[in-house]
C-alpha cells in the first residue's frame, strides 16, 4: 500500500510544486529568525467615507522585509506561520507595533482616526487573546475605541461559547470588530448579532464585478440591506474603479477602501496624507484629510 501511495504522490508531483514546497521550507526556517530580528513592518491603507472622500480609518497590513528576497506579502508567509505555530507571535508583534504607532501619531498631533488590525483565527481563538490586546492598549495608553479588530468570516466558523465570550469581553473593553472578507466564509450569520461586531467588510471578490455583474450587484445590495437593518456599518474593500465607487456610493455603502483611493502606505506617507496642507496621492479621487 505504501508503494502505491508513494507512486500516486510522485505522479502528482510537478517541478512547479517542488519549487513552491522548497520555497515554503526555506521561508519556514527564516520566519523564526525574522521574528527575532524584527524584519516585519506595517503599512497602512486608508479607509474613506464614501460620501465625502474623508479619511476615517487606516488598516494596518503586515509586510516581511526579507534581507535578500525583498518584500514578502502576507498571503505567502501567513499560511506558513500558521502551520508552524508562529502566527500568534506575529499577531502579537502587529498589535504592539500598531499601538506604538497610534501613540506616536497621537503625540505628533495627528487626527485620531480609527486603526484596524487583522487578527488570525488562531490568535482570536486563544484564551489569552483579550488580555494581550488589553495589555498592548494600556502600555501605550491607547483608547480602546481607536483600535478596531478585523476577523475573517472563516475565523469565526467555530462559533461556540468561546467566540461569544471573546466578543463580549472585547465589547466590555470598548473595542469594535469588523467581519473581514464577508461573503466568502460559508458560515452561519449568528455572529452578526454579537455585541462587539460593528462593521461588515464586503470582500473584494464581489466588488470586482461591479457594476456589470448582475449577480454581484444583487449580492452587494442584499449585504447592504442586511447590515443596515442590523445596525452595522459597511466597508467595501478592493475598490479600483470610479464606476465601482459610484455604484457603492449610490447603493449606500458608508466606507470604502481600495487602490482607487490609496495603496497601503508607509506610516510617514500616511502622516503626509493626514496633514491639512501638503498631501498628494496618485489617484483620481481627491482624498480629504480627517476632521481635527
Ligand atoms: P485583508 O485584511 O482583506 O486586506 C486587504 C488586502 O487587499 C490587502 O492585501 C490589501 O493590500 C489588498 N487590497 C487593498 N485594496 C485593494 C484593491 O483595490 N485591489 C486589490 N486587488 N487588492 C487590494 P495584503 O496586504 O497582501 O493582505 C492580504 C491578507 O493578509 C489580508 O486581507 C489579511 O487577511 C492578511 N493580513 C494582512 N496583514 C495581516 C496581519 O497583520 N495579521 C494577520 N493575521 N493577517 C494579516
Ligand atoms: Mg483586513
Ligand atoms: Mg478584507
Ligand atoms: Mg480581503
């Protein structure tokens, strides 16, 4: 049986897969070092109020600045980190770095926009999660209302007592949660009623078909109607064209994010964007700095 299995394995093993596997193995051994050497950094993508173009939030997105490969994107190293059990340490680093950045921005007198941080399923499900968040906030004296947590729909799949307890604890702390990649998770909608959940982020796979795809139009309209009646705010992600912007604005989507407005930017570029005088982004739409 072992032989047959081996033969079957080999038959499906292509050179391309080999290259991917060895790259993953290499990344794995380097990922541990990356944590020690602090090779991670955060970039920030603005989220705008669709009606006004005003920046109301930024989402922190992690990047791995690899010494010789250059920038590695999360889609490549997050799955590796998950399989190695390193994801919680990365999440923790991200949380600390985001809180440190909020403190620095506050001290520099930047307008107090919301900062969103992505949390992995493993991190969110861990018993020490809420304590960790609470400590990171306290250490930097960050008001809990400034931080928003983004949790993907699939991360909430195992919705049981734990999920509910965690959400309640976050709510008590004063934190708001967004359901990320909404519409892709095949999961129950019961979590939309949980206390801390305040935002729905419409996955960009639905936005990309706008306004031509009748299916995407129907799905998005249904999502907007549902979140309106549940009292949730909606953020559309992955907006790349003016036609998508126009459609979502008219359909009543409150916030948007995407390359049309801004790519994810370094903290220093965010600072320039936020200053009332000198800001410039290479997009067609004029972004308005936040309210002071
Ligand atoms: P996400 O949270 O849904 O983030 C949105 C992703 O879409 C980001 O990719 C962003 O750069 C990209 N994006 C934004 N606007 C557009 C657009 O107009 N068009 C297109 N095609 N893409 C756009 P990124 O930074 O590569 O992150 C990918 C995913 O990795 C994130 O999806 C999130 O799930 C995860 N991730 C990122 N940072 C972290 C982190 O610090 N911790 C954890 N646990 N996961 C993270
Ligand atoms: Mg996100
Ligand atoms: Mg998202
Ligand atoms: Mg997404």
